[in-house]
C-alpha cells in the first residue's frame, strides 16, 4: 500500500530528514539551509538507502517558490520597483554579461564548445531568488533599501532568464546543439521570416508586455476585490484558501498563458494583492505554507546533486565555486560602487548574488537536452549550487569586517563611494540665500514626502538627504535640492549645508542613526533645532533624555489626531441626550 503513496512518502521523508539535519546544522552554528541541502543529498538517487521521488520533490519545491515569491510581492510595491530601477536594471545586465564571460572562459579552457560555454556561463550568472529572500529575512533586511535593491536586481535577472529560456531552443542548432530539442528546429534559423529568430524575440517581448499590462491593469482591481469579497464571509479557512489559490493559480496561469516563470507570476500576484487593505493578513495566513514548502525547495536541490563530483573533479568544482562566489561578488561590488552607491549597499548586493539556484538548474537541464552542455557541466553547476548556497551565510557575515577593511585600506573604493557635493555649484551661482536658514530633511519616504510637499507649498527652502539615488535624481529633476547618501555620514550631512540651516527634520525612524545625525549636525551648527521621528516609545523616551529636540512617536501622534477628531465631532453634535 505504501508503495503507491509516493507523494505522501516523499513529503514525510523529506520534511523529517530536513527537520533532523536542519536542527543539527543550527547546533553546529550553521544555517538551517545547509541541513536541508544535506538532507536532499541523503535521500536522493546518488546515495544508498531510501530514494525519494525526485520529480515529485521538484514539483513540490516549485510550490514553495510560488508561495515565497508571492509573499515578497505582498511586501513589494511598484513604487519600490521604480525606486531601484536605476541600479537594478544596468547592474543585473552588467553582472550577467561579465559572469557569463567568466564561465565561457573556464569552459573554453576545458575544451568545451562555444554553445556549452554560453549555457554554462549563463547558468552561473543568475542567482537564486529563494536563497536571497531567506538570507534577507534572517537578517531583517527584506524591507530595507539594500533589500529592495537586491530583490529588484534579481527580478531583472529573472526576466532576462525568461527571455534566454525562450530563445535557447531556437538557437540550439545555430550554437551546435545535437540533442533532440535542437534537432527539432532548423540548425540555423534565418534572422527574418515566418520562423525567424527576430519573430520569436518579438513574440516573447509581446507576451511579457501583455502579461505586465494584464497584471497591472486588470489584476490591481480584480484580485483585491476578490480578496475583500471572501473576507466578508467571515471564514478564516476560506480566506486562507483564497490566498493560496491566488498565489499558485495565478503563477500557473501566467506560466501557461504568457510563458513567464512560476516565480515571476507569483510575485506579480502578490504585488497586485498588496493593493488590498487585507494584504497584511494575507501575508500572515500564507506564512506557514511558505516556510514549509521553501524547505522542500532546498531538499529538492540536494536530491539533484551527485556528491561524487566533489571527489571526482575537485579542481573544476573549485573553479565553478570561485566564479559563483568570488567572481560574481567582485563584479557586483564594482558595478554598484561605480554607480556611487554606499559601500554597505555594494557589499550587500554582492553577497546577495554570490550563489546560484532554480534558474541555473533549468538552464543546465535545457542545455543537456539540446545537446549543448555535457552532463559533466550539469553536475558541476549542481555542485556549485550546493557549495555556494551553503557558504552564502559566511559571505553575508563577512560584510561588516570587509567594509571596515576596505574603508581603511582602499582609497579608490572610498573615492568611488564618496558622493560629489551637488550644491557647491549652486552656491557659487548665487544660490546662497536658498542654502541659508533652510530646512534639512532626512528621508523622503511616505512621511518625508508629505513634509517636503508642505514646505514647498509655503515657499520654504529645504535640502533632502536620502540613501536612494533614484529619489534624489527625481527631486533634482523637479528643481529641488537633494543629496544622495547616508546622513549619519559627516560628509553627506555637510553637503546639506546644515551648518547654515535653521531646522533638521529626520523623517526616517532609525533611532540609532538619528542620534548620530543629531550629533554631527550640532557639531557643525550648535544652534540648529531638530525634529525626530521614531516607531518605539522606548526610543522616543531615550531621544528626549538626550535632548534630541521634538520627538514624534507614530502611535502617540495617531492617538492625538484621532482624539482631536472625536472631540471635534462631539462638540459639533452638541451635548449628549439624557
């Protein structure tokens, strides 16, 4: 009887092994992910003993990817995506190109064909969104600026890989593929014509465009409305079912109709449901399912790995791991610094991409099927995934010490990171009045934007300091003064000309950073007045004790506003009736 229950057996053994080895990994001060990967290796076909169904495990892991990306979409708005487009788009393209060239160089050295090298390089160039999300969640960086840039960066990589997966079969014959899939298409498709490469590329872009339009136009209205209708029934069970059905169903439909990946479809589904007031509840209801199925993803990765490759080809495995971890890290670090983002942001983005995952496996499998990539290449990619995912937590742990060492020893990195004073020319051109007695506004998010709009309406000059370069560039395009960088850095704070400012308004809720900003501002301008925002009552009290000026605590101010409204309404209604 049990032999027929393949699905149940696979889930039970996979989760049980993951629990045991994940617990053991944590006791050894390793991330639980390492335990999950080892669990997959132990129950996979490459090791003796029980062998789980690899195909079923892969399908279950796809559900985990869907739910995980759905959850990300629930916390990621279109505005967040727009804010990071300036670095995410060119950065992702640049990293894919350079990392692919590294992989092709290694393949050429081993005597592989150009087609094999291209597939191999592309598989090494793209990082796993699942691994990234888990790393960001563990470190509380998911909703930070660095986290949004990293997610946006990998989403661009996913979109590029969607195009690659569509075009690779058409290019299989041209690149020298000899597999069945490659033989099904002409060896060298014409550039133009009814069955041309240009037509296939056009159709792919058209599919993606239609998908985005349908999700942004129809999805933003339909999905929140559907969630609200289900919530009105009062059934928690039905609400949870609606959330899971939306995540999995939309992801599958997007893949079947528009040819996008399950992950991308689920992400857009979550982003559309974010428009609903019930988005927070939807995220909470889907969390247990996301955690359980994401574990199955890592187990499924482990099941694909043949550990013998580590003994059989240790040198080649080392080269692959070096490209994934060291090569991609250096490439991403250099690209982000060239865009003059802070060193901490550059290191976070670099660490985020120093691994490979789901798209790499799909590319490797397709490459073997097309006769482009040798079976050894697929084994090397899987081994590289195992090692890179396992050491990714160490890469993140090295961010802080690396940051200290680079800033201490690298003048070039400091020069690249240091922003240029954008207001220096303004002062020389007669703008001294605008930069005297002005307001320095730190942070231009939802709170800072409202403050800035109010200052602009009354004609008060102000200078914005924000870490997000896209926001700063948009403000400058509108004619406002803005500087890019962390205002807790004395160089950035000085660029706001705080030494001649009348008021410092800190609209970001980080109490630790606020204290540093106030300290720097008072050194440069002892007479400056300060206004601070915080999310915690304890932090608010601490800031008041340190004479941080006027401190606004969100819930307190909300209570005051609601109380004032209630009193106003009661006064307007007159005395209560007996």
